[in-house]
């Protein structure tokens, strides 16, 4: 990836009615990258996107674009285009005129409009839909019109605000691939907002995890997953067992009452830490051979694997395994040294416990997925 | 489909109302329009319309209503647009100010306009101080002023309601695609508010065509509108229900034709995608 800085946010703060929604945001977006702003509802990701689009002005801080400060540049003069959350297609225009809208605004000659609209509709697989009224299209088709309408302007940056939020799962997967392909083919920088961590991990070059108006971590998807910066990121991205621990010395962490070899170093001796162990990194072994032993309290079949909840000294661990174990059985667990990820304590540490409220958490998550972000 | 008793009893009042106050009067009108004083069938009432100056009266009424409607639109559209830009609190206050004249009897407002427009009225008194005098009362202009004042809210309300319903995301989307404020107005707000304009015109034009009291008081009887003419055949010295009904019938037909023409331009199934204005 090229390392040319395209967009820079410097110390952005924003409040609505006395409530601070962005707290000193610093962010650099490089040319040609696919960046995702990921976070729960109300974390400030949409507001951040709208700052770049020019629909919100920061209370303090600077927005830089290609080496120029653009705080005062209105939305219609910025070299960015947006795919809005609910498409926001013009209901009084047909597919062709919706896509042609921007070109007509800047008075492009008719032959060029016709040629470029045709190209765009081909790019998003909507050739032949020119005369269709946008209100007669399906959600996925409307979504693609919205993408074509933005891309035809040849923006330097395309902003996408939860563009796939209203689509069903199958269609969403297809559109994720399509979007990624479009991004590769056109080489346009994408800034993508979502609360869906899977979407963020599978599509992005860079993921920015946000919560409560702050940026918690910026990194490649694999780094965000394997090396979460704190308990919030670890919990938000994928499943994780977050255990209180103490760093005995370099390469030795103490948790659940015993010492484990690990690969982390550089902490002070005796420093309290959060330790993340991903459920898929835990091996189930016979009880007598286990590093720790416990009783299976719940087994859920998930298709590819089982999710097993194990009670180890009153702390409920989640294990993902392809081997079946029965509820109530005593098992041992084995964890490789590199499966321990040690993080310093943070303001998020106390929020996340074990999996005792597991089923409740699932309910919450499934409720959240259908929810629109109100910011 | 057979309706249940509950369903019947819910729609019954509406049916009774429609029969008593819409269908029956229409049948009466048709009956009177096509019968003579002796009750026999005749076309005489309708053919009499094309004698004398009745055609001119019709043309006058339509023209005056058209002018007043256009003026209403010219005032109401920017007003509605400005209203949508205000904070919710100020929108409520402005709506209230707009509605208050509607709560006053329109006879009173018409009389007020008489005292304002008279040769010895408020305007001329003020103009007199600087040695000017404009004759306003008893002119077509005075009638138009009265009509515009009476019906302006009916034009503002539907336009405002459609405009304030436009999704703000559409405005942002057009700005995002490079539209300046002026282009947002002409390319997005204007075409999307056409339904409001159409219903505003409908609500204003129809009563203005058949207006009668305003024209008498502010026009001073110097020229007759169709509303006055119809009234004179039902209440005046020359009572003639049959001819009055024929006049009403033709007026109704004319209004239906104008509405048909108008709705043609507001066809929601407009598949060309280009707003027709």
C-alpha cells in the first residue's frame, strides 16, 4: 500500500446539547486504502464520517484533505462522495437520472453523461435498468444505484455509511465482495462505517475501533483480532475470554490460580493485566491432563463447531471446538503459550466478565443488529 | 365481499351523509338545470348560457381566479420554503400567525379590506399626507387582493407540509454530488414539492372561481363574477332555480376540466423521471 496521507483529522471534538460525541479524534487515512470505522451504536463513527463529508463541522480540531485544511469547505465542493445509510435516492428521478445527477450538476456534455452512466451501471450490474423508477427496485438494487451515483463523480474518497445495514445476510455477503472488488478496480479510497465486526474484518485494509467518541485501536484486521489493545476491543471483535491476571515476570502470567508460560513481555513484575484467550485457541483434553479443569455447563451446536461453556473455579469460559463433549462432564483444558494475549488494564476492564450472562448477551446482540444508528 | 354488521355500522354515517348532502343536491341540480318552470325536460337553461354576457362572466371569473391563484403561489412558495428552514419552535409560531386569519369570519376580513382600500381608507389617508391618491376600491385589483388574502393559508399549508416532509438525506445527497444551495432548490426541493403545489392550487383555485361575496364588497358590483350571478338567481328579485342550477352545473364542469388538466401534470406514475413543470 502507498503511504501517501490523503485525509487527516487532528484533535476533532464535537458535542450535541452538551453531550460530547467525539473526544479529541486523531486519524490518518492513506491513499487507496479501505478503512473501516467500527464500533457500537452511538460511538461517533457516523459523526466522524460526516465531518469528512462536510455535513458536520467540528467544535474544535482540523480536517485536512490532500495537504489542505478543509474545515471551511462546504460539502458540495469537497472531492468526496457518500453512499448514505438508507440510500437517499431521488424518488422523482429514474435510475439513469439518479446516477447522472452529479454530472448534470456540473454540466457535463450529454454524450459523456450517457457514456459514463452506462459504464457505471455495468460496473454495479444494473445494465438495462436505466428507465426503471428507483422506488420499484429491491433494496440491493437501490444500494447499487446509490454506489453508482457516488462513484460516477470519480471521487478521491468514497464514504459509506452502513451501506449494507438494511440488506439480508446472503445479499450482504455478495455486496461485501462486490464492494471490495469495486474498490480494488477503481483504486478509490473507501471509508466505511459499520457496527458489524465480521464485515469490518473481511473487507478492510485498516480497521478503526471506536467507542464512546474515542478511537481505541487502529490496525490491520489481523492485528486487531490477535493483538487487541484493551478489553473493549477484545470483546467487540469476535468472542473472547477476558481473565484477570498478574504478570509474574516476562513470559509468565498468573491467572485462575496458577502460572502459565506466555509470549508477552515488557510489563512490570506483579502488574495486574487483562488476559485474552480466544475460544478457538483452547484445546479440550482429559481432566487429568488439563492445565485447568472444570465442568461443562452448556453445549451449543453452531454448525461448523460447538460452543462449550465450562465452569472453572466459578469463572465461565467459552471454548469453540469441533469435538463433542457432553454437558455435565469434567474436562481439562490446554492452552498454547502464544494463545495468551496480555493487555494492560484500561477503563474498560471491569465491564467484561465471564460468560455467565452468555445467553443474555446473545439476545442483546441480535437485538442490536436490526437497530439503526441514530446520531 | 360481505361486510359484517360492525363494518356496516362504521361506514353507515358516511353513506347517509354522502347521500343527503352530496348525491341528493347533485341530483337536484341536474333536475333543475334540465327542466323548465313547468317541470318539463328542456335544454333551454343551458343554451341560454351562451346568450347575453354570461360567457364573459365565466371568462372573467376564471381569469380573476387564475390571477389570484398565481399570486397566492408566488407568495406562498417562498414563504413555505422559509418556514421549513426555521427552528421547530418558530415554525409553530409562524403556522399559528398564518392560521389566525382563518379563524376570523371572512365577512369581517372583507369589510376590513374595504376600510383599508377605500378612497378615504387607511392607505389613501397615508398617501394623502404626501399628496398622493390611488383609487383602489371597486376595481378588479381590490377583488384579487381580497381573494389572495382569504385563500393564501390554503396554499401555504399543503406546500409547507410536503416540503417539510422531504427527507433531509436527499438534500445532503444532492450537496454531496456537488449541488449548490440554488441547485438543491431547483433540482430536488422544487420537483419534490410539486404534489404540495398541485393540492395548494386545487384548494385555492376552486373556491376562488366561485367566489361571490368578496367581489361584491371589494368590486362594488362594477363587474359581475359567476358566483354573484348564481347567487342572484337563488336569492335576488329574479329568482330562477332552473337557470341558477344550469350555471352551477357548467361551473362545476369547468372546474372538473381544469382539475383534470392539472392532475395530468402531477401524474405520480411519471416514468420519464423528469419533473414536469
